[in-house]
C-alpha cells in the first residue's frame, strides 16, 4: 500500500474512532453513523458507475476527481434554475427597500409631502414586512413554500402597479404596505425553499445567492434612482413601477417550478415528493435522501412529543429552543450592527470627504450599494470554503473595528469642528435657532440647519449656520448657500456634517464596514436560519427570526436621528460598535458549524447545550465529508467501526 493510501486509511480509522466516541455521547449518532456509511456506499456506487479507477495515484487527484464526479452526478442544473427564480424574491426585497430613498426626493416635490408622510412611506413597508414575515410561518406550514412565493410575487406586482399609478399620498401608502407584505413573506420563504431544494454541499452557497440578489436589488434601485432623478416629473412612477417586471417573471416561473420535496414528504404526498426529488437530484441518489428525510420526520414527530402550537413546542423542546435563540440572535445583531443606517447615511459620509454635488451624492450611494453587492459575492464564494461560523466571526470582528473607525472619524471631525465666524441677518425675520450656534458641530446636529462656508487656501472662512430649505436639504433656505447663489458667491453647503480634515477617516470606516459586513453578517443570518430548524419547526423558526430582523430594522432606522441627536454621531456609531461586540461574543459562544451537513443532521448540533463553540467541524461532520470524497477506496461497516474502537 502506498504511503498516501496508508495515511488515508489511518485518517479514516482515526475519524471513525472519534465518531464512535461521539456516538456514545450523542443521542442521534446511531442514525448519523448509518447515514454516513450509506453516504460512502452511495458514493462508491456513483463512482463505479462512472467507471472511476479504484486507486488513483495521488490522494489529491482522487479527491478532485471524486468531488467533480460527485457534484456532476448529484447537481443537475435544475436546482440552479429553482434557486435563481426564488432569489428574484430577494432581488425585489432589495429593490423595494432601496428605491424609496431616491423616489422620495421627487415625490416630496410632486405631492408636497410633509416629513411625517415621508417617514410613513418608508417605515410602513418595513413594518408590513415584519408582520407578514411573522404570518408567513403559518402560511408556509399550511400552504407550502411554492404558494407563498407565488403570493409574494402577486403582492410585489400589485404594489408596483398601485404605486406607479398613485394619484395621492394615501394610495401611495397603500401601495407601500402591499409591497411590504410581499417583502416579508419572500424574506422568510425564499431561503427555506432554496435550502430544502439544495444538495448539502451547495446549500450555503445557493442560499447566500439570495442575499446577493437582495444587495443586487439595492444596487439596481440606486442606479434607477440616479437615472430617473433627471426626469423632473413622474420619475418616481417609473422607479416604483419597474419592479413589476421581475415580480411577474417570478410569478410565471413559479407556475412551473415544484413544491419543496421536504414539505411534500411532511404532508404525506409521497409520489409527488419522489418526482420532485428526482427532478432536482438526478435518479441515483433519491432513495437514500428520501428515506433520510422520511426517517427524520418520523423521529422529529416522536421527539417533539407534545401537541399545541408549533412555537410552543419549539420553546419547550431544548434543541429547537436553542436553535431559535441562535437564529433570532443572529438576525437581531445583523440589524444592531447598523447596516441600514450605514447604507442610508453613506451619501453624507461620502459628502463629508469633499463631494459637493447632490446628483453626484446619489451616484455615490450607488457605489456604496455596489460595494455591498460585490462583497456579498465574496461571501457566496467563501461560505462553502470556510464555513458559516468562521465567516460570521471574521465578518463581525471586522465590522466592529470598522464601526470604531467610523465613530473615531466623526469624533475627530467633531473635535476640530469649525467655528461660526459670520452671522448673517435673517431676511425672513423668523429668528431661527440656527443663528445661535457658535460651532459647526451643534449646527450639524440640528436637522433644521446647515453649515455655509468658503474656503481660503486650506482654511474655512466666512462660515455661518443657516436654516435648511424645507423642500431640499441640498441648499439653504436663504442667503449665500441657495443653489443659485452658491457658485456665484464661491460658498459650500454642508448639511448633516462638518467639513474637517479628518472627514476621510469616516470614509475609510464606511468602506471597511461594507468590506467586512457584506460577505458574512449580511448573508449568514439568512443562510444559517434556513438550515438550523428541523422540518416541523422550520417555517415557524424562520418566521420568528425574519420578524426579529424586520423589527430591529425599524427600531434602528427610526431611532438613528434621535440617537445621533442625544449621543452625537460618534456616540451612535460607538453604540453600534458595542452592539456588534456583544454580537461577536454571542456568535463565538453559540453558533455551530452547519457546513456540509444534511438538514436532517443539523438538529443534533443543538442537542446538548446552547454554546457549541469548538463544535465547528465535529468529527462526525469531518468523517461524513471525508467518506463522501474519498470513500470509494474503503468499504467500512459498523463492525469495522467497533473493532477500531
Ligand atoms: O442581509 C441583508 C443585506 O445585508 C442588506 O444590505 C440589508 O439592507 C438588509 O437589512 C439585510 O437583511
């Protein structure tokens, strides 16, 4: 036997003996051991059908060839089609939450909207999404995943039509609520549907593609906002109306796409489930998978024992209670880390570093959205390589540091805040409070004021605090900083920020934030939630955690301005950094690795205790992976296993 081969045997035996040790400790291990041996067998048969040689010269070659063969055989293109059509739900989630900021700039002029109405039009969607995500749990359980996705695309289409045709603000509000209902259902159903359709080795990647589509939707919305901002009237109708196209496409696609096989098995629709499984897997492997799903459903039903509503059963059964805490915690910390504030505030942060043009600011927001999108792509690439746990830990560590850099940027800017050196006479005689501030910092924190200044060499001169135009924050209400007078008088207008030589620190913070957040903390809460609950609790678990995501989304976005007023901007970002570090401890202590495991095996990760740190790559998991890739060389039985022990 060659050295490599004997190493392989040794590794297998070692893994096996570890596995047997695990077996003693863990309730479900007998089943898991059997499943891994079945996996080895089925791999062997695939390999021999494909005519692969039994002992390739190098272990690496074998591994590569085996992996290629395995993936080709068990991953027909259909599973990608299913995932992409579902992820259109993610695209619409991103588009509809993103498009409103640009649309609002035009809407408030066209319909003369008050600040309260602007606030209502933004938060009604997020509020409706929270409610419908929670209700989506029941709908998913009763109707199935496919009808829920169809329903969401109907909501998206109806909302887009109502918004595009709206003649008054009340109709707009109705349209935004309808769109929110679609977003909530899609946000909880799509990851579950994809996870249930995907093979284990691709599940993380395919579910993460849904978040890629969310951030893609946000980026596309920013580009559409930029493009239609050149239309003086009715630009917002196109911005809202365009989302009907992907929504209709998704609806039509789902008329032909199948229900989740796991849901069908749970509902006893055996024949249909088998048909769908062979459609999305290819024929060889469905018996094993079918049996494994069926067995785990039977086991789950025994384990879950008591009757009553699913959420009650989840809470009294320790493994699902622990999974729920992990899932909801991840979603809560995703929002508490301030992603939506950072995105919303990005244009201002970019302006701080010297961009003085409104339209440019809109396009710069598109760059921010693009950064979020492109680094989510890095997450899609990394998720099956480094696993969910390491990716989330790395991402959250970087996010925390970036938030500290952002906060320091604001702190330094506040400390060297330029003084007010010139107080003009108020032509409206309204005795504005703006004229009472003596430093830019106070002026910036007052939403009704902005800072108007000139530059002489590298010095700020002739600086004043002046009321902002109530219709647009891009100019002052009167004086040297209105749009007509700005360039003639050589003045600059800063709203929401102070021009200082430290502004670039915030810019660096913003870029670092997106680079670290997007690959991990953006997608992983959705991905992990789609896999950690057993089938009977999956819809409810995802409904609760998505609801938590939306609730904290509303809380953070609605409180940001007040938080900044009380704690200043740097205080707000230090607060988010604090939340993110608590989140880091939480993830470190509580998030197990789910990479490569079958959905049916994941429940056992939550069996013993809440904190599963160190269980990132359990011996059992490594063993299953090892056997899957290299198993063709060795035929192991349970007897061999006990011999080894
Ligand atoms: O995962 C997504 C993504 O990170 C988005 O950029 C963000 O706006 C959402 O709130 C979040 O749930």
